[in-house]
C-alpha cells in the first residue's frame, strides 16, 4: 500500500519538522497478527530560494542560491520556472538554462544561473519571476518564488563636460566648450548650459566694455540638444575683449536640467580668461 502510494502523509501548513514516525500492524484475512507495532520512519528535506527578490544588471549573470535542509541522506531535486513579466524570454534574458536543480546526498546549497541579454538601448528596470515547482524527495520551503529586477544603468544616456578646467584668451571671440553624451543615443536628449560669474562677470549692458563674457541664463534659451545619434555637442560662450589691463579672471559654466538622460560626473567647468598682454 505504501509503495503503491495508497497511504498519504499530510504535512500541514506551518509545520517545520523534517521527520516523523507512525506505527502499523500487519494481519492476515483471519486477523492473525503477522507484524505488530512496526514503526515506519519518514524523513524529508526542505528546498527554498535564499531570497524573494534579486537585482541584476543587464550585462551580468543572475546567480540564485537554492538551499536544502532537513534530511540530506538521499538525492533531491526541484524544477525552477521562469515567468515572463515586463522582461521576456529571448529579449531580456536567455532561453537556455537548467530547468531542474539536483542536490546530491549531503548537499545543502546549489547555485542556479541565468544569463541576461545586453543591448545598447536604455530601458528602465524590468522584472520577471522565478518559481520553484515539482520537488522530488523534498518539499518546498519559503520563499519558493522571487521577483527579479533587471537594471540597465550602463545604457542610460549620460551628459557631461569633457574637462573640469579650460583656459582661453580674451581675443578668442567664442569659446566652444565640449559636451559629451554616452550610453543610448537613439533618442533626443537635451540639457541647459548656463554661466555663473566669478572674478569674470557676464552682463548685458548697453556698452559691453565692463563685461568679460556674454552670459547664458539658466533657462530654455540656453538649451543644448543632442539629436538621435549625436554623441558630442558644444556650449558656446562669447568672450568680450576690452581695453582694460586685468589679471586672470574666472567664470563657471554649468549643466543642469537634463531631459532624456542624466548628468555625468563633470557637471561644471571653470573657464579662466588669461591676461591680455596688449592691454
């Protein structure tokens, strides 16, 4: 009856044991006792994921640890299912992975791996689900499901200056300050490039002799736009030549309010205007 699975052992929810025993007698058709007070021992293992949430980068391999506890005297196995969410088979993660995880006798941990699929398009975080199912010589412990989040930081469009300091002559006219974009360039991106006065001042007087440069206000009139495919642009600032004998002066150019991306490490550049020997 036991071998033919006519007798079932019910493990009730919330029970955390890993073994049990029941006593049985064997009698013949005329009630002669053939075996009396025979113990039957049950042992089992629990299998679970080591976490209910995982975060993985699009360029990496997801490593998931499965843990087994309880009776370890024999082999156990469990199936692992991958359920599409906003992340999908063949688009965001590989379709090639081990469907069944096997534990050898005595083994308490097993690593399961799934390769993410990288691309050059920036995508916001996507998710899919892992689910344990069909345990053999074991029962499922908690957590038996997990939510996986795929991050895509390396493809996010970043805008930044290429230099922290630039030097220029008063006679240059316009200085073109390089701005670079890395990451996904398939969409339009923009940023405000504005100036902040220092020892060099920017004003809009009627006569420009008292100013060192033409300022760029921190508003929509100072937007720099990267069109699809653009990787580089420039922020143009007009330097004003005057007849004054001045020491080296400085002002700062700043990037703010990115749209369609975010700012990189170098968000500002100091511009030094060197003394004009002719003055």
